[in-house]
C-alpha cells in the first residue's frame, strides 16, 4: 500500500469513528495542531504519583510503610480490572477465564513475596513509634481488598462461619453485610459494639459495598465458573488456575501479611495490639475463618485442614 493510500485509509477510519458518535472529523484533526506531544511523565502522572506519600512523623521508615501500601492499592486496582473483564464477558470461555485468573494470581504472588519489603525494610523501633499516629486506622480498611473478595465468590463464602447456616441467597444484603467474617474483628465480642475502626470504615464505604455486593452477586468468579458448560467446568487447567488463585489469596498472601504483622506487633515493643484495635491474629489467620472462594474445588479434608498447618 502506497503512503497516500495508507493515509486515505486512516482518514476514512477516523471519519467512520467520529461519525458513529456524531462528531466532526475536521474538528478533531484541527485540534491536533495545538495539542502537546505526550511525555512519559505526563502519561504516567509521575509528579502527582510521587507527591502522594505524606508522612505524619519525621521517622524515615514511615515512607517505606506508606509507599508499600500505596503500591498494594495499585495492584488491587489492577486485580479488580481483570476480574471485571471476566464478570462482563458475554461469551466467556475456558481460555479467557484461565488467562485472567492467572494474571490475577501473578499479582497476588507478587504481593505475597513482597511482604519482606516491610518485614525486613523497616526498623522495628521506628515502626512501633510511627504506628501510633495511624490509630485508629488499619490495613483492615482497604476497601479495594473487600471488593476483590465480593467479586471472587458467592457471598455465603464470606459470611462468618458461625452464621452461615442462617443465611442464604434470599437474605437481604444489609443483613448479610452485618455477618461478614471481618465484622467480628471490629466488634467487642461481649457487647457487640462496633469499634471506631469499623464505624469509620462503614461510614465511608458501606453504601458502595452494598451496591457492589448486589452487582457481583450474579457475576462473581465462582458464579461465572458455574455458568460454563459442564465439560468446561471439568477442564483441568481451569480448575488448577481456580485453586491456585484461591490458595494464593486466602493462604499465601494472608500468611505473608500475618507474618509481617507478627514480626512487628509481637516484637516485645508496645502492647501487642493492632492500630485499629482488632483481634488481628484471629482475623488474619486462615485457620479461624476458613475463607475459601471456591470450596467445591477442594476435598473435605482440604477444607477441614485449611490453614491448620501454618
């Protein structure tokens, strides 16, 4: 194709594009005369990104803590982006499903192995000082992580195991919300009173969570898997990818987080309490809540021993 023909084909494609949205092609081409060339720092918004790390103390290692958690939130965003593609895919097939699951798993693999950045990257004494400026905030309040859970499995698998027998698909979302497994970590187990940690979290995100729970109730990863033809549900590679994702999120990543927290909170410096006041050991360790996204893909013995040997 000659250069002129190639030019004509591009212009025709642009005209077709803008005609579909009732736009004048000439206006858009004219605008190009005055647009600035793109640069890496403008495209990535480097300056804005690097100005988001605001310390509350003068302790140098607080910068490690802030930057690391912001990186986690960016990865959570990427994970939700991949899951949404599975949720919205009309002609979902095994190849697409597996490829997206493995992308998500790689992000969580990265998150799991990266905890040494915090565990070995911050001075214990510094952490045990600046952590008090975080009170009553906590990583517990990561809304994106909650969205990942809602998008991964049916709601019943996120309910506190003590209440699962009394909740089903007909249960109002507002009632189910009050019995999610992580609610117990933010309540006084004697009085049922919610901690400031939980009150603040719900004030900011509860409405969004309820909308998201309802939206993903019919298109979470587990539901979409069960919509596949029976032969595809038996696909060994897809099952392997599902199990890998489940184990990575609910065992590997959780335990990496747990061990990093234990390294500091149980260091002997301080009171051994989480900044938000949660019962962090029972909340984080997988053997207590047995959080499993795809329980039917595991044997009874595997479910029974989930996290017991860690």
